C-alpha cells in the first residue's frame, strides 16, 4: 500500500473522527432510521437504571448459554450487574415478548453473522425467547460453521454463521490469507429474512492469536497493514456484497455495532483498574473515553451504502457497562473484558433490536 494513500486515509479518518467525537449524540444515517421509527426517540441515548424485575431469564434454566458467558454457573459472587435496565431519555423501550416475536417471525429465518460477539447476542436472544416458551419444541442443528436453533411450532429458525472478518480467510500455498476484497462465503447468507452482521475484534489480533499469515487485495499479498485501513477495506467489500445481493423487500439488514472492551481503566478515569472486580456501571453524564475509531469506520461505510442497513448503535451504552464482563467467571482462561455475561448486556442489545423491529411499519 502506498505511503501517500495511507497518510491520506489516516488524515481523513482523523478529521472524520474529530467530527464524530464533537457530536457524539448525533446518529449515523442508518441509525437515524431507527430514531425515526421510534417516533423521533433516540433509543441509543439514555442511562442505566436499577430494575428489580431483571434479569429477563435465569442462567440455570436456559440450555443455550455456553460456559464462555455463563458467569452464574462459574459462581460470580455479585448480582447487581443483572439488575440494570437501559432507559432512553425520550421514551420507554417495549418489554420483550418472546411469543410476540415468534408470531411476527413465524416461518422466517434470522441469521447472526460474525464473531463471538455475534454468538453472545445469538445466545442471549435464544434465552430470551426460551424464557417465554420453556416447553416449546426446539431442535439445535450444527454444521460447517453454522448453528441453527429451530422453534418447531413456529417454523422460525435462529441461525448463527461464524466468521470473524466477514471477508474470506483461505488456506493457500503461501499460508493463511485474509482476502480483503472477497466474500465467497456470503452464499450462506442468502435467503434470510433478517441478517445481523458484526465484525471488529479479530481485526486487532496480533502474534499467535492472529489466524492469518498474509492479507490480500487486488492479487497483492501484504505481511500486514494498519488494521483500521484493513478493516475499512474489508467492510467496504461487505458493503458492496450487500448492495449487489440484498433485496430490501425480502431481507432486513442490521449491523450490530462495535462492542467495547474494558481492559484499560483509563477509559473511565481509573487507570489502575480493568473490568476485574467492577460491580457497577459508569454513572457519569459523559463517558470519558472517545468513541472507538472502529465505530467511526463503521459509520463512514454505512453512510455510503446504497441498500438500507440499520445500525444498532450499541457502543456508548455498552461503554458504560464496565461491570458486565465475565472477568474470571467463565470457562475461558485469563481475564475476559471483551465478552459479556449472560444474562446481561446482550439482552439489552436484543431489546433494542426488538424495539426497532416492532416499530418497522413506520420505516
């Protein structure tokens, strides 16, 4: 990649980022559609409030929570993180109703596409629905990177397609190649009634945790490149796939938004801390850290996409939740400030998705 292009891109990203930081309460054009759908209420701007009726389900009664997120099973001692509800400033979110959700999507196919944060959200929605109909007939199908939970009495399929980058990762003669301009695996996404995409966390991996040896674009191999630039290129390839393959009259498309991490306490002005031992959200009026540069890239790509893709703008409300990670209370070895306990924060993401879907007649 040429030095001039790289410098120009980073300069433009910096300027765009400054604009976004200066007006953090503004939504993207796609996020604005959801604000309009909610009668002008920005459901992504609000505060966390105590609610004794939460959580929406119990970890011990949901069969779909994997040990990676099951903080209750691994004896997390504090419980207050379960008792917070997201309250938008200008309206109330509708209470999630699993039966109503199944009726609306009877005979339909919903697919989450992305990394382990997509798994986090998929398991959350599975549990939220299951809590309403615990005796419903279901079947769980696993094959070739796809998991499908089928609610047999409703003919509704809730699928997960695992792909950390959205673009293709292939084994070739030189080694493992991340192809920034190719999405062949997108064939598996066709025919869905709703798609919820997510990608970012794996773009930051380095060393042995990096599952590729080279990046490729235009037939040229690169040992590495600036990860934000690579993410921007990959996300634009995804955007072109959406524009070429999605019929908005048949398929609704969401982008999950950037899920923040809480490894560095300086983000909330406590530099000696991480998410470990955090037992309450950040309650300040303004979160000290800026929005992640990856979120700036997402907004930049979504503003240019031609087909409607609606942003679940979860970043800021999730930044407040430094208390909601598994930390050491899961199967995963080491400190986890990336994923989220279930029950927990991803339930709110699905409440926001639910609010958007049941306001869709106004889109």
